[in-house]
């Protein structure tokens, strides 16, 4: 890159950053009073293209910060005029109290988190509809209350935003599972509740299912090696394992059930009725989302899981007892 845009520079460490003067009309604002009159911040990256994108977003955010500070000064000026108090032009204002600075930091943090939430929600819809290759950051920005540079500021690139969205999709069902308080229920009731919530969540969030399908086409290359994702999903397996051990101790679940296999049984049914809805309808002329059939499907997976974990007969014997299917219901002897 031959030249950098205005206010964007390369620091001593080789990382791209911004260097911008604070406008003189803001020098009396508590945020800038008594401080250096230049804002210097680093993007943390050395790649010129990524660095300039992030730096441009940082400059846009800084301009928004300046506008807010200007509005606050004007509000204070009007309040003084309205109270008939003399307008005093000070040469220097003291630094705000620690509590004021902390409140300001919390406010900025809250606004930043709300912006990230807004971006992720919009990106989830865009990626679910068009996939990674077809989705455009411009279209994601159009769905939000923010700008394209701000998206790059918060996430760095389209691929990193996509990875964050995938992690959010997995996190949705994991959060619901953790909020069930299954330890407060008897093992059989807890198992039923776990299956019900898994079924209902997949049905209510088809965009999550589509995103997982997209990432499988990408061979999971955007989420492989993300510790937070691995840890969060490990908790799901531990939930199943704990529930199985509790049921085994109470004599209501048979021993030796692999928690990963049980998780696969539950998730696969709930997933495929969403992921394969249209192909299933094209091949079998049957809509898996037919209103009158949904309750039967939900009850079917609940019964299948409870029979699978039930002691007495092994799983192969139970599975072999089914002679066929009439309509959507298995006929078992």
C-alpha cells in the first residue's frame, strides 16, 4: 500500500493505527480536559488491508464520540442559560470524578455490546439465507442501525463475523439447556424435558440449522479450534452424562449408554426435520412442518429416547420390536 488514508498511520510496532487531533471546541469537555489533545489508538493488526478497514471504523466511531461530546456541551450550555446562571468560559476543567468516568465507561460498553448484538442478529439472517459466499457486509449493515466500517471495527472481517454467528447459533441451544435446572427433576422427567426443549428450539430457529448446514459444507474450517465453542458444547455432553448417571443410580436408566450417542439420537431427529423439510416434501410429498403432525413428531422422539434409556431390554431388542410404520407412527410389539 503506497499511502495511507488521512489520520491512519503505521506505528513503531508495525501495526496500523489512528492519530487524530481532538477538535478545539471539545477541549473543555470532561472527557478530554487535562489530557493530550491527540487521540492515538492501535488496531492491533499489521496487515494493511485489514488494518485500514478497522482503522476507518475506529475513526468513524471517534467522530461519533466527538459528536456526542459536542451535544453534551451544548446541552450543558443551554441548561445554564435556562437557569439564568452566567456562562463562564473556563480555560481548563478538572478531570471528572472516578465515579463519573466509570459510569461513562459502562455506558460506552453497553452501547458497544448493543451494537455487536444488532450486527450478529442481522448477520445471522443474512448468512442463513445466502451462506458465507453469498452474504455481503453491505447487506448486513443495511439490516442494522450501524455502518459497514463499524462491522469491521467490531469483528475485523466477514469471516470472523461469520464464525461469531456460528458460535452464537450453537450457544442458543446450550444456554437453554443450562437454564433447565434438570437436577431439580427426577431423571425421567429431566430427560423428557431435555428432549422437548431441543425439539422446540430447533423448530423455532431454522436459521440456526441452516447455518450449521452451511458450516458443514465449509468442513467446519471457520469454527475448528475455537476453545469457547468446544468448552460450551462439552458442557452439553456433561449435562447428558450427569443425567444418565443419576438415572442409572436410581435404577430408571440402563447402564453403559454413551452420552455422545444419546446426544446424537436427540439432536439428529430434531435437526433433520428442519434441515430436510423441503427435500423431504419434494420426495415424499409430506411437509414435516404440517401443524397436525408436529405434536406427533415431538412425542415420537420423546418416547424413542425414553425407551432407549429404559432398563430391562437392550436397545437392539427394543429397536427390533418395531414391525413397521403406519402413517407417521411406529407400530411396535
